[in-house]
C-alpha cells in the first residue's frame, strides 16, 4: 500500500510538472506570437508610410510634368510665332 501511495505521489508530481511545463510552453508561444504580431504591425505601418510618401512624391512629379508640358507648349508656340515673324521679315526684305 505504501508503494502505491508513493507511486501515486510520484505520478501526481510528474503530472504537475508536465502541466507547469505545458503552461510555460504555452506562455512562450503566446509571447512569440505577440512579438511577431507586433513586428508585422510595425512593418505594415512602415510600408504604409512609405506608400503614402511615394504617392505624395508621385503627385508632385505628375504636377511638375504637367507644368513642364505646359511650358514646352508655350515655348513651341513662341518659337512658331518667332519663325513666322522671321519669315515675314525675310519676305519683306526680299521685296
């Protein structure tokens, strides 16, 4: 009977240790999960900030491109006007 009590106590102690070990493993797993989740969220926030910066830069570049296109159009028109004037002056000199 004494050996049965001893075996029961030993088994109970092993079970308690296993439960404690399982609890530590579970706690460590949750800690890793939470750390990874926090890291993912931080990465997502950095990526979103970079995306926002890129969109702002793209908007600025698009606006600059449109300004340059408008300036190019004006310069082309001015060049045509100057060429027309030069032709008229040349024709007037030839007469």
